[in-house]
């Protein structure tokens, strides 16, 4: 089984209770563990994979809480770092159909530093770049780029999820696009929401967007479409793979559950990268990953709502 290294932020989500999607009216918040790469690492571990979290939290009670959550989920946190900066916070509101509104208070996640001794551990393993904050500057952004180079040169399977957050990139979308392109170019697998696919490709048609990404260099594209399912595309084949119907409560972490489940399945296959890009095999994997994403939307909080193997098999 391949090891999966997930690089990026681990943070506190303060989720507004009973206030819909207007944060200005929120009075009561519930503390939840969050951060897309951490969610992915937990999804992989919960489904029987071997995941590592690489990121930075504050040397404070919130940081202790977050790392303990990952430990309880079976994620290897030996590569996590601590900082005198406060732990990054996100304030989240959720409307009646489970859609979210975010405000970030950025702290320790940007302090994550590159470690050149880790590159040999990437050899023939998997590296997932799925941070919402990694391209916003700080030493995390430098580490992100250098670890991409290490992953490529050590024959790792590279996965990229841009996790675009509009309030982090307001009036700076062109900068975000420019910074994402090298990761799309070098990845074996890219996962996008429909909004991200249109933004990064400049195309309104989903097939045209996939063609753009393939021309850049990525081998496999998965565009998640919520309740409709996932549009899966390789250089030669494409298919809409439906999801399962569920009653949505909270969409937080659904995309992370999807990509975590997909990476866990890929990690269990011993064959070469070329085999991992077999379209028929990927189609079957995406069907299961769709189910993982759907299950996650039925409860509040990302990590708490991630599916178990028994739920996927039910």
C-alpha cells in the first residue's frame, strides 16, 4: 500500500448555529476540526489507508485539540509542525441546503516550513496538494512548490485540489489561476468543483475545460457536481458518473471525502502510475468516492461525518 502525504492547513472551523448563511447575524458557534488536507488525510485513514499530515498549527490549546483529532483518526502527525503563531481559524455559516459562507483568520498554517529530508519518503508514494491557503504566501507557499518538485523527481503520484475560497481571493482571481497552473500541469490527478473548473480553464463547457487541463499536462480530471455526481475525464475518455440521493445537511468536507476515498483506493493498487490511470478502473473508484462524498453531507462537521468502510459497503 502506498503512503499518502497531505500537505496544507489544519484549522478550527467555528460553525454558526441556527443562523443560516449570514455570518453577520450569527451569535452561537460550535468548534469543529477542519482544513481540507487534514480532512483528506482523515478520510484516507478511516477507510484503511496510510496517510500523513504535513502542516503547521499553533502551540496553543486549539493546536493540541486538532492534532489529537488526527491521532484519534489514525493519521500520522510526525511531520506536523508547531508555531508561536495562533492556530488558523475559519468562521463558517451554513444555509438550509448545506451551502457555506467562510471568513478566515489566518495564523499558524502559513508558517509550515520546507524540509528537504522528506523527499526520499515520497519515492513511489503519493502526495496530495489540496490546501485552500497554500498559495496565499508565507513559508507554506514556498514549501508547497518545493515539495511539488520533490514529488515529481521521486516518481510520486501527484494529486491536486485547488480548494478555491472566494473571500480569500477577492479581486485577485488571476493571481490564483496563475499559481495553480504549475500544479495542474504536473499532476496525475486533478479534482475540481464546477466553479473551479470554469475559473481555472476560462471555459464554460465542462468538456472544453477538461480538454484545457489535459493540454496543460494533467492525466486525469474529476469535476465534482454535487448531487449530480462527478464528471471524470482522461485524455481519451470522459463520463458523468452519478452520485447517490441523500438529504443534505452540510456540504463541508464532501469534496475532501470524495478525493480522500479516491486516493485511498488508488493507494491500495500496486501497479504503475499508468495502470492507476486506467479509465474503467477509475470509473469504479469514482462511483465509490461519490458515495463517500454524499454520506459526508448528511451530518455536520467534516471529519466527524466522514464515512467508514461499513457505511460505504452498506
